[in-house]
């Protein structure tokens, strides 16, 4: 009897874990899509900023309606599919902080530093959470569940994205290895902090500012 109960319980846990991973994959695929934003900013800066602002307003209105029992086609379904356990029956803030972080970085910093900050958000923060879910075994104390695997993935992703952005834009005009290491290290430290959805805001703004300082 106990064996059957144990097998049933472990099966439930496994299904919950699989659902959690699938949700994380879906959520981080949205995160990764933000990597296209710097291209749009270079091509059409003002229209891109305007579109992002409209997106924030539209999403916020859709969330308010959803919380009041009125579903908005596609938006509400996407939100429910991507929502974490902690966000159930609450305003899902992640997409708002994601877009506001991108807009803030684009407005505050020059094109390359802003792109570095946005890439750090897209790849570093995006892949860190996914790696933590899939491979995270060793948790970092006092970080509310952040893992060594996630943090190392964050560092690697930010380093590579920063290095490539500088390599193609600067063509040897700066010590891009040093810049990339510093930015990646700072990004990893920010990602470790238990900021919840607000890391979407801090990562692109702070790392974009740091990149601008290092490159000037």
C-alpha cells in the first residue's frame, strides 16, 4: 500500500515538475524575443519606443480585465500559460517590467550600451532561470532558490552576448574581453539577488550604464 502511494506521489511531483519546466520554457521564449529589440531600435528608434509603450498599456489593461473575469483574446491565454505559481490570481508584473527595462535602457544609454543591457536581459536572465530549472542541483544560500548552474549560465550568456556586440560594433577599438567580463560578473551578481520580476528592470538599465561607462 505504501509503495503504491509513494509511486503515485512521485508521479504527481514529476508531472508538476514537467509542467513547471514547460511553463519556464514558454516564459523564457518570450524573454529571448526581446533580443530582437535592439535591431528595431537601430532601424526605427522612435516608432519602436512608441510600440513598446503601447504594448505596456495594452497588456496592463488586459491584465486588469482578466483579474475582473473578462478574458482578452490571446493576451489573457498567454498570461495564464506563462504565469508562475506565485502569480496566480494576481497582476502578472513580469512583462511590464521587461518592457519598461528595455525602454529605460534605450532612452538612458547610447545604442551599443543599451543593446548590451537588453541582450543581458534576453540571454543572461532568460537562460539562467531555464538552466536553474533543468540542471540546478546546488542552491545558493539566501537567494530564494537561485542555483549555481543558473548563475554560471547567466555569466556565460552575458559574456558571449556582450563580447559579440562589442566585437561587431567596435572592431577592436576597446578591450572587449575586459568589458565583457566585468559586465557579465555584474550581471551575475544582480541575477543572484532575489528581485523577482524587478530584475527585468535592473539588469538592462544597470548593465547598460556600466557598459557605457566602461566603453567611454
